């Protein structure tokens, strides 16, 4: 392959058949397009499983009390927040692994590690006497799936030219984000089957007020992913190769001397931090604002629940929880080609302005009016549409920021910045869960609104305005 181009990678370091001897995606005459796209699709398949594993707690926690677990609302928020804390911490580790391990080993071994939280949830969800600290530890281990993002995305970026990185990274991240919707959409359906019954029996799950209990196999929510995890690891080991990028730990840390690393970190917190945080907490927000977790709507009477608002149909969180992540992930996929065509900064600006407007609209629905069923229904509709709008604009921003970073930074630094910003934004579920235990949803959303205004200002001044220092 050509070696006289500035982006060509040639090294005498790593040896073995998995390592490419030289690689220059900017040289169209020698670029192996087939290998690049094969790497993208295999790593995207496994990344989808990573997101499903990471957000298992968000699909399971809203129903734990229905399954007989004696946990408070605060404890449930912590169970959904802990994967975010763990995912952020683990991304700080995974972000430095691509040049060290290479794509093949990184994707294979990370995928196999998903078996730890998946099998754990599948086994422990069957016993309502499982202590809270055990499930909290399991929530932390779910962060393995979140950590993978900061390794997979930079690793994939090595395989594509800059002109296609918006599309390639948008497809990988967007389809990977569908793992959130997958686990939340699949869970209420898959628990109704005894197909994995030999790994555990059924258990009664209490229904919404006025609805009977039903038998479920809740272990299916986790165990259904085991065969796919094994297939993904096998595909990665047998079909992937690695780009030998020379970058030791000291070299990777030079990104922190660049001010744009910090500006893009703040902006990505606004986009992906919002997407991940709301994805984790959406179900509990539905339950605690407009559902069975709101004592002004539902009263516990012994082992039963009694509606306090006549004529109101309590929404089931699992019916709606998948919609937000689905909208956000679809926006990331659909808008990625547009960022390649028009540039990322313009779409990041659109994203930020949309997030500001959507949060402002949603704030008006965070204090449910319980005077009648009609006011509750109207408030819930407003809340739902406001949340979906936030997801939509955060998804657009997730696509556009990943177009900006390869344009702002040189190739080696761009991979590190992608990993770093993804790591910090992954704390979104933790900060959202922790924040909602400390303050009201209204106060928390107001803080989010102010932060979005700050990020829009940075985007305009640094990247989007005419004559910006770093147009991208």
C-alpha cells in the first residue's frame, strides 16, 4: 500500500495475521473498502448487544416492586443510575485500548465480558429476597456494555476516510443505540414465554391498579441475549483485523492540551449525556409522575393498589419507555449522512436549539395536575411528546458531534477525543438518576435547560458562526 501519504499507518510493532501492515483510508486506490465495512457491521452488531446489556437495569427496575422486591423509589433510581457511573468509568479505560489491543481482540473479549451482567440479571431476578446491594453491584457490572463504546468507536474510525466518518460512525453509534430500545421493547414481550424455563420457573407479577397479576419468566429479559453474545464474539474473532496505530498512553493524553477537547466534551454531554440519562430514567419518570409511583394518583391498600383519580388509566412504563431511545437512535442514523453533506457544526446548533425548546416544553408537564382524569391525560400527553422531542434533537446532536471531531482533530487525536467525550457523556444515566434523588424533576430540568444554553453558545462561537475558529 502507499506509505507516502500523511495518514498512512505503517509499523513494525505488532505482529501476527490479525495486524494490517499498512493502512491509509485516504488513498482510494489502496483502501480496502470491504474490510472497512465488514469491521463496521460486526462491531455494530456487538455494540448493539453492549447497549442492551448496559440498559438492562432500566428495563427491569420499574417492575421490581411488581415482582415482590421491597425497594423504594430512591433505590430504583440508584439501580438505573449505577450503570451510567460504571459505564463512564469503564469508558476511561476502554478509550486507551484500541491502539494497544487492536480491533479484533478488543471487540471479541469485550463481547464475551457481557455474559457476566447478562447471566447475573437472568439468575438473580428470579429471587425477590436478593439484597439491594447485590443488584446494585450487578448494575455496576452492566457498565461493561457502556464502556465498550469508547473502544469500539475510535477503533472503527481508523478504517474510514474523513469524508465518510460522519456516516460510518453515525451508523455504528446510531444502530448501537438501538440496543437501548431493543431491551426496553423486547422485555415486556419476551417475559411472557417459558422458552428458557429450564433455567428458572415463572413468578407472579402484579399488574397496574385494577388489573390482575400474571405469570412471567422475567429471566428471559436477560438470558435471551446469551446466544447472540456468543455469535458476536465468534464473528469478531474470526473476521476482524486490526490497524496498527502507534499511540502509547503518554501520546494519547496530549488531547487534553487542546481546548477543543473540553468544548466538545461539554457539547457531547448535552447530546449523548441527555440521550443516555433520559433513556435510563424514562420508565421511572413515567411511573413516578403519571403512574403507580405517584401517591396522589394511586394509594397502596395492603397488597393492592387503589386509584384515587376516578376514570384515569394508569400508563404502564414498559409501553412507552422504548419510544424515546428509538427516536434518538433513529435520528442519529438518519442525520449522519446529512452531517457529511452539510457539516456537523450546523446540525449541532440545530440540536442544541431543539433541546432547549423541548426541555422548556416538557417542564410544563413535570407537575401533574391530579384534579381529574382529563387533566392527567393531557399532562401525560404533553410530557410524552416533550420527551420524544428531547430524544429527537439529542439524537441529531449525537450524529453531528461525531462528524465534527474527526474534522477538528488529526486522526490519532480524533480517536482519543471520541473515546474521552463518550466516556464523560456516559455518566449521563448516573447524573440523571442521582439528580432526581436530590431534587424535583422540575428543578433538574431547569438546570439542564441552562446547560443547553451554554453549549449552544459554545457551538455558535467556536464552530458554527461565519469566521469561526474551528469550522466543522
